[in-house]
């Protein structure tokens, strides 16, 4: 808290995958190795802009996205069944939540709005419900619902607006450098997330005097 009693931020805007939610790629990597593909091939295919951007903007369904991944895998493997198996391993990878990150965000939310800002598919709401996070955030800004994806300027402006905060008073946390740089270009305080310590350090001025538990 500053000397005049003003909080350092009026809102916290946080990414989902790579910060709060992590997927276990073990099965997928094992299949890639067994079938002669370089580790990470499936993920690279999935995240290629020509596939990711349409699903992130809600222009195609999650099923269509996975089907396009399988089609490319089939081209590489020369076999339909293995491609489908890898596609299922990608789509059904076990989701893991970082409890310490959630605990820090819960403490932050006691002081300012916490907004989820994520490049997501139209399945996001179902995922949040299944993970017990349907009511965790003050607002959820999903690229598939607003038709704009990070690092596009518009999604940041929507997020700040829903938080009721000026961009320059927002803390933005993401695990992708280009997304953080786009937030900084709008005047936000951008944090490139690599580990929990990054978030803890960024929130320290906001949580000053709050000695709540690190986990919840």
C-alpha cells in the first residue's frame, strides 16, 4: 500500500493455462516417443496460429480444432488410429490446478477485482464448473466469447473495463511474453509468469499487511 493509503493496483488480470491450470502431458509425450515423433509435436501442431486462432476466437468448435490436429498427425504418422489416439491424449490430458496460485489470487480478490483473461475455447465455462472455479473470479474474459485473443489490444481493454479499472491501474499476469508485452503497451503492470514466486512478488505490495495462509 502506498503512503497515501492507495492500493498499488485497482485490479488483477490473470491468465489461466500455464498460470492457474496446467495439463499433464505424460501420456501424450510417451506416445510421441513410442511412435517416432519429436517430443512436443502434438502441442506444436495444436498451438500453430492457423489452428489456434480460429478456436480461440470462437470461430470453430473444440471438436473441429482437435479434428484438425488429428488430420495433421495422420499426415505425419501415416496412420489414422495412432493419430486419433494422440488427439485423444491431447484433448483429455489431466488438468492440474496450482493451489498456491489460487490462494494468492483469493487473497488479492479480498482487496481488488480479479479477472480471468484467457485465450480459450467455448468449453471454458464447462471446464471452470468441473474444476470448482465457476464463481472464483469476479469476471471471466474468454477470447472465444469476446471474439478477440491475446495479444490483441481489444481483449485487454475489455478486461480492464469489466474490472472497472483504468489500464494503468491493472496488474496483468501471463506466461507468454508477447501477451505481457501487449499489456505493458497499454500501460498495465505486466508480469511474465514462470513460477509462483513471480506472482507472489507482484502481489506483495497489494497484500501488504495481509498475513493470510499461502495455501487454501
